[in-house]
C-alpha cells in the first residue's frame, strides 16, 4: 500500500508538470522521493481506513456466523413459538376463565343486590308501619286530649253553673237575712 500511496500524492502534486518531467523527477531519486514516500505512509495511516474496516468486518462476520452460529435465530424462533403458543392456547384459556369468573361474580353481585333490595324494602315497610303506628297513637292521643278538654269544659260549665246557683242562693239568703235584720233593727 505504501507503493500505491506515494504514487497518488505525487501525481496530484505533479499534475501541473509535463509528463516527461514527471518521470525525470521520480526516476532521478531526488530529495522529493522520500517526502513523497512519507506522505504516502501518512496518508495510508491517517486517511486510509480500509484495512481497519476490513478487519472489523472480518471480526463481525466471524463473531456472528462462525462463533455464534444460529443461536440468535434459535432464540428468535423460541420467542416466536412462545408468542404463538400464548396467542393460540394460553390467551383463549385465560379469556374463558376470565369470562366464567366474571359471569359467576356478576351472578353473585346480582344476587347480593337482590338481597339488599329486599332488605331495603323490608326496612322501608317496617319504617312505614312504625310511622303508621306513631300516627295512630298520636291521633289517639289527640282524640283523647280533645275528649279530656271537652269533659273539662263540661265540668267547668257545671261548676260555673253550680257556683252561679250557689251565688244566687247566697244572695237570696243574704237578702232575706237583711230583710229580717231590717225588721229587728227598725224597732
């Protein structure tokens, strides 16, 4: 490569020269020859990456084709089989189990909901009965109170009437006593 490297830079640097002169400079062994050789080596070391890249490519191919063989392919095939088995067998079983369990849970929830509804109805009926009983007691107490108040008014009227009669009798009695006393006093 060092032989090809020096030729390229020398050609590019010697391009303005005529063809005959170029041969003379190269053949003469002039002091430019070592410079061209050094430039070619620098070019091949710094700018020509083909040998390094080729080595890396050979290593890569060796690593993946020779050493590993078909290991990645087998891993991918196993993954594919696992995914296929999951999709075809395990997933339907899981879905079926889920639907069965969800249906059973739904039935239990509906039964529990029905029981709670019945309990609420019973409680509502009991409260209604209690309210009705309280209303009946209250009406009975009100009726009893009204009857009591009527009795009290009747008794008051009787007492007032007796009192009036007694007052009348007393007035009559006092007026008679006054008349009799007037008879005795006038003497």
